[in-house]
C-alpha cells in the first residue's frame, strides 16, 4: 500500500476554502439583488407614476 503524505488533506482544505469564498460571494450578490428589488418595489408603490415614467422614458433601451 502507498502511504499518503498529507498533501491530499491539505489540497482538500484549500478546495474547501475556495468553495466557501465563492459561495459567500454568490450569497452576498443574492442579498444585494433582493435589497435592490425590495427597494424598487417600495418606490413603485409610493411613486407609481414616476417609476413607470422612469422605466418607459429614461430606460428606453430596456
């Protein structure tokens, strides 16, 4: 049998560290997307005509 020198264990921890960083970054992006969506929702309920005008006239490319 071949003895492992522990490099596999170190490699696993590095992979886990990178995976945690990636997933935390995606989670942060998701939270900001939800915050922006909720903000637009509240603005559109408070000022419906202005928001409609903004999205139809100002953002005409979308």
